[in-house]
C-alpha cells in the first residue's frame, strides 16, 4: 500500500526533503530536469515557527525536483560567435542549464572560506562556448575547473557540462547576495549566489489554544517568547481574525532576549473560532503563522415563559402579566428588551410609529408605543418605581423608544421579574401577545423592569 503524500509546505514535507538530501550519497539526485512552471512549493507555503527554526539549523534550499528557469538579461547575436546559428533550445531558455539553480551558503563564520560547485550543462545539439563575468569587490569568487585534458576556453560538447568553483569568504555573519552573469553564444543569464547569514527567530508554538469564554466576553493568555536566533531583529505581529488580538503589535529583541505576548479572544458568537498569528521579520522579510484556536460558549440565560397572554380586559383598563429573565450561569450578563428582533427593525418600527403620530387624528395608544418603568436596587433591596407615561407630544414617543432599548443587568445566578401591562383600547385587544427578546452582554448587578403595553 502506497504511503500518503504530505501536503506541500508542511513540516512533514520539509522533513522528508531533508531526509532525501541526507541520503543523496546513497541515491544520486537527477541534476538536470525540465524547468518548473510553478514557484517552489516550500517557498510560497505558509511557514510555521518550527519550520523557521529548523531552516536556521538545517536549511532546505528548494523542493526536490524544482528547477526554476534562469533569468535572461540580454540576447546576443549568435552568428558573431558561431557559424551554427540554428539551435534546438527555445529562445526563452538559455543554452546552458545551471545546477544547482542557485548557489547558497549557510551557517558560516566570518573570515573563513567556503566552497561550492556550479555546473552548467549544454542543452543544445552542438558544441557551445560558455563563460562567466568576473565579480568585482565581492566576497564571492568564481573559477573555472576544467575537466582532465580539457582547455579552459574550449567549447562544451552537447550534453556535457562545465564546472565552476564558487568560493565565499564572509567578513560578517550577515546575509549577502550576488548575481553571477553567465555568457553563452546567444544570451546572458543570471545565477544567484546567496549567503544566508544569522537571523532572528522567535520560539513560538505552531498552535495556541485560548481559554473558552462566553460569547461577546473576553479571555486572555500570556506567553513568553525568546529570540533564539543569532541576530537581533524587529518583528511585526498581527492576527488575521477579528476575534483575536495580540499585544504588543511590534517589538525588537536581541539574541536571547525574551518578550511577553498577550493574546485576547473575544468570540462574537458561540462555537469554534480559528485564526492565525502572523509574525513578520523585518530583517529577512520572512513571515511565520501560528494557528489560534478558541471556543465561544453559550450561557444558560433565558426567559421563564416563551410567550405572554393577557386576560380579557375592558376598554380603558389594564391587564398585567409578569415573566422572569433567569441567569443560571456563573457569569454576570446584561440584557435589553426589544419589540423587534434586531436594532434595524426596532428603528424602522419607531420611525413608522412617529410618522403615524404626526398624522391628524392619530393617538399614541394606536401606534403600539410602549412605556417602560425601570426599578433599580436601592437600600435593603426594595425599590420605588417611577413610571414614564405616554403623552400627546411626539417627543414622548421618542423617549419611550430610547427607554425600550435600554439595557438592564442580571448578576450570575439571579433572575429579574418583569411585569407586562396591556391597555384595552380596542374591543379586539382582549388577547394580546408580546414575545420579548433578550440580548446578552457583560455587567455586575440585578434590576427589575416593568413594560407597559
């Protein structure tokens, strides 16, 4: 049974690539392959913090089999250098294919010399010449290594390769880059020479789970991170999801220096939430992604009755019923009573009622506007109520709508009793029903409200 393939860019894929590089002495790698059309999967994938730390100690240049097309910077007249002007190589590809695609040096020390071999294979069907331009004022040096019995300036037969020794003598542990210009009979193309020096790296985990919290409330987690790299660096931190936040948003750390990060989680609704913590390294332009997990909880808060039915009432009299808002959770919440399911619908209903009041002959009782009486806890717990009565002016209805949308607070384990009074202004008002909706938020005290219809 075939082993399942790891996704490109994952930690398993990178470990597999390192294992293949380590076993190259046993199994020879095919050096020359067709040029790749896509970018390197290991370079474009999202890196986790552990992948960045592994790359600092045992770097992987590219995915196995990835062969980028070299950048051609200038086209030459092949007839000036050879009487065989016809080639079998497409014009968008150089006559010689480099291997490796780029020469990279890692883990170097100042004032020491490191060497690597660059090979150029003739992809044409006839012998061709190849040379490299000299590098001036550079820590890189490139020298041709002729094959036994082969002159330095001789042509390379079809399918054969020319070898160059690339020497690197750094003066610091910083990164450096140089473009080597390779000249053939038809074009000039570039081969990158890279020295990946010391860099900063934070020892962040690949995944962080924040404490579960009720919807619209916040939980926090603090963690210490250390710059385990060999170089000081500056970082930019941000969260991809709005329900997660991090502070500080930027920092600079010397090697071995630690910093405390604070992560906050505020779920907008109950359920599982996921985001990413992005850390941008300004010195190397690298970015790592840490997965953030959080769960929003649903509090045990509700009403004692799902609907309220009024008893038959004579015209001009009141009918009273009460219901309770019960908080059985361990968290204090706040609620508001509305006659509509959303704020937008509440505003539309208020505008309609106001327009109806402004019409000649209209009364407030026919518009369905309610007055609210709020009782606050004072002294020994007994309270004295005040009533907002309906009036004949339009300003009264606006005040009643503001009172209707006001929030009240219920402590953990407490309940609030609310009285509903219906006025029999019409004969068919004997059975009026009104469903009340509660929205939760955070608070600390208990209160009692009475709603008059």
